[in-house]
C-alpha cells in the first residue's frame, strides 16, 4: 500500500437538498464515524478505502469529492495563479484527459464556464512548461474530473471521485416520462422504513411505478446489493480510477466484497420469497420497468405488470408491507381552471384502495402538491420535506388502519353544540335568499349561488340546484364547497365550523341530508374542475331557461354546469339563430344546448375528454338536439384548429372558453391561457364567417387580453362584456370570469 493510500483525507459527499441528515446517518452506518452534515452534504475523514466504500455503497449521496486546495480567488487571474501552484503531475498523467466544472455564488467571477476555462488553462499551461504532453478536455469520461466551488470569492477545488453522478446506477435502459432519480427513490424508501419492513418479511408495492425506480431500489436494498457495484459492471464512468493517486487494490477488494454480499443477498431474497412489485396503467411503462429490473440483475426478484390503480390489491402471501409511490402532481390553479388531468381522482382512488385493501400496511406517498393528499381520506402520521429536482415535495407517511381513515363526509353539528357564529350564518343565508327571491322568480332561475364566503369564519360557496324531474319538481340540491383554511387556522376549529355550517344550511334551506353535497375547494396550481373524485355515476337533471341539463354532485370537483356562465350561455343562445355554432373546449356541452335551443343551424362541440363529450351528447339529446347537425369531436382543440381547413369561414358564432392551464397527458406540451391566447383566438377567427362573432371567456383572475398582438391591423371590434355577463348572484365576486365579444369590422 502506498503512503497516499494509507493517508487520512478529508472528503465531502454532496446530497440533494434536505437529504444531508439522512446521508450522514447512512455514512456513519458504513463505518465513517465522524460524518457530519453541513450545507449541501456531509463532511467525513478517512482513507481512500473509506471514500471508496461511500462511493460503492451510498444510496443517497450525489457525489463524493476529495478537496485538493482552498484559497481566495476574487478574480480570474488569482484563480488561475492559485490553480497553477498545485502539482498537477501528481494527479494526472501526461496526455490524459480532464474536465472542470465550476459553480460561482456571490463571487467576482460570475460566469461558471469562464471560471472553468481559467482552471483548465492553468493546468494545461503547467504541463506545457514542464515539457509534458498537455491534457485534453473530455467532458464525458475524463481521467481527472475537477469541481470548483466559488462562494464569496473563496474557492474549494476538489477531485470528483464519482465521475458520473451517483444516482446513475446504470440499470435504467428504458426511460419513461419524469423518472424518479435513483438516490431520491432510495431516500424515500429509507425514510419510509423499508429496511425494517423487509427484514420483518413485509412486501412492497408501487401501484404507479413509472420506470421502476422505487421497486428496483427496494430490491437492491433487500438483497444487500451495492449500487456502485452495478455502475462498475454496467460501465458507468468513475472519477477515481483515472486519478494517479487511485488505490486500485483497495478498490478491487471492496468490489469483490460487494459481489460476495450480492450473491448471498440474492440467495436470501429468493429463499424468503419477499414480494417486491410495481404496476402501472400503461403497459409500455410496465414493460420498461421490467426491462430495467432485468438490466439491474433482478429478474425473478422484482415483478412489474400492467394494472389499473383501482385494481391494485395484496396478493396471496402478502399480509403486511409498504405501499410506496410517487404519483403525478401536475400544475393546478383553482376554481373553474383546468381540464382533464384527473389528479384529484387519482389521489382519491389511491386513498380508497389503501383504506379498503391494505389494512395493517404502511404507505408513503411522495407528492409535489400536498393539497392533493387531502382527498385521500387518510391522516398522515408524519411527513418529510424532500426535493425532486427544484420541486419541493412532501413525503406523506400513513399507517393504514381504521383510526387513520378520515370521514369522507363531515357530519352536521347538532344545534345544542353550535357556537354563536352558527346563528350569524343562518341569518346571512336567510337574508341572501330573501334578497334574491324576487329576481329568481322573475328570471325563472332555479340554479344559483346563494352564499360565497360572506362571513370569513364560514368560508364556503353554497349553490342551490332545482330539479327538472317532473316527478319531484320541488326537489332542491345543495352543492357546497369549503375553501381550504389557511395553514395558520387550527384544523379542528375549521372542521367544527364546517360541521356547524352543514347543519345550518340543511335547516335554513329545508334540504334533506341526502341531497346535500360537500367538497373542499383548494386554491391549487393547474387543472381543477374537470377532475374525477368518485365513481357513483349519479346524474340529476336540473332546469335552466326551459332546458334540462345533467349535473353530477359527487364524482367531480365541479358539477358540470358553471353557474357564473349563465348569462354567457344566454348570449350564445341569443346570437345562435340561423348560424353554424362552434363550441371549443365544450366541457359538458351546456353552451351547445343553448345554441341549439336558440335556433342554430348546427353545433360542433370539440373537447379532448371522451367522458365530457358523452356528457355533452346526453345533454343535447335530453333537449331534442341530436343527429348530423350536432357534431361532437374528440380532439385537442389546439391541434384541431391547426388542421380544420375544411371549416374555414364556416361558423357564424364561436364560443371559446379554454382552461387556464393544461398539462394533460393527452396533449403535446402544455397550454397556458395568458401565454397562448393570441394564437388560440387567431386560430379560431380563421374559422369565423365574415359576419360572425366570437365569444371568448376565461376564469383566470389576472388575465390580460393582448389586443395589440391579437389585432395589429385594427381589423376587429373587441368589446369587453365581462360585467354584462356576471349574473346578479355572483355580483359579490365580479372577477370570477372575464369575457369579450369579437367581430370583424365592416
């Protein structure tokens, strides 16, 4: 053994944000007793063999670095001079390759690429002066990789012993969308207690497995397989092996030990019959995960299959274990904003599956939108904050038991248990009902908003829907949505007020409990109102302006009929006579029904969701509008507009009410109404008849119509009709939507 190999060094293992503590625990478990967490990683000391053990066995670390020098470098010339003072011939053989990566924060050298060039130049110039063959740059597989951290003009120059980042285990041969990094997957499993569960014979299931990161990493842990061993055998680049100070005997000995432990671990895993499974609704994804597992040497030890989330269940021999998953979290924005990403439905289904089939198990759910976790119907026992790239996530931990279940429907609080605020709410409901009564009768309105967080303590929106069933014409339904309380409000107090409100609403409106429906309306990022929450399939016909429209109070966040668009639908009906009408992003087709009732020559309704097109077809048929004159088209509206040449100049009226944001899996890319509205409206105008009109509406609160970009030649009449289309029952919330009327100038 050389003196360098037996020397004691100071090392730094980097980690993703919030994983420093976990990495320090892991390294101490590997025998590195002095491992101490610090900013962005862990410092430890030891021999090269100790660093190699961290490289080969750490499941959490991002890199392992060997600091070579620290110095002040306020400018590029000083950086160059200090780097040149290091004896590089002791680290790199002549004619070999190097790569330099530099990060600068609050330093005089603000450009990382420029700083990296100065470091490289200093090394190359030193070799030239010594009459040695200069090293070349190889950014992919260099013999010597250097990383320089500049913070407030202080530089730390380190040898990167890792080479490729340590999360690149080498087993991922088939990629899927948004894969979970291997070291983050390992961190999730460690935080979820998988090692202890596996030791006790528990099973593991990831019901939304994607490329298989969680089950594969779980199998590597259960079989005592070093992640670095896979890298070596799958030819992932190491940074230490081309360094002149490399201790090859120590390296080879550790790899041999890892091979022995793997053989023994796989034999134990097979003997115990531990179940490690993953499933996905997409057969291509499940196939990719299986291919990745085979490449990791885990064929026969971890199993993947195509299976719908709703069909997931323990299999024979699984009595306890861990359900761990990283569901999609999407972009969400809020009320009446979004389309068909179905995220709340996904989380609700996950919760129902856990509650109904995995009693006695643990569950760990990593999500970038913890508000979605609230629809699961389970109380999280604890959580950890982790980062998936730049996205702040919560790892929610559940113990699946009857005590962990959250009642899906809050029970009304009896009058004797209510506080004084309940009577204030009752009085406000009566006052609003009285104020609207005459107007409702005169307008023939039976579906309306009665209350919209008028009292801050009772933050609900309460809508009343009158039945259109001839057998029960007096029947009314209440659809109430609670606006989620801020984080600083005591959840127990908020729950109590909700139960008070439920009792008061039922009594004041004389509506039986079975006709009252409650949901929580989160102010979220991304698609919201089209999300499926249940599977009841119960529809009710309600009346609007002599028409019958189907609503669903249980299966979706919204009912299928946006009450704030009532006057907009009336305008569509008024303008539709004798015209061909196009309804883009048609949702449940209520505007198409109004257009047909107004005497439209034809209606064409376009939406990406088959579910909502079927709903629209039922609405049209319920009002006698069916056949060839009422066409329904399933398509991405943006793609359809781009290819709708046959419809050019056809439509006398176009109703355009797009989502605020969409990242649906059926779309190519994303849609943002503020960013994309000009191109969208211009595409729709291409289909407008010369004397036609376009109604554009959006529920984005801070939306600004770019009239200059939309109409640079001044060829359009653009009228803001927002206030004219806000119904009286929504007057307290005049920003609930914006609406414009566009037509070509004569």
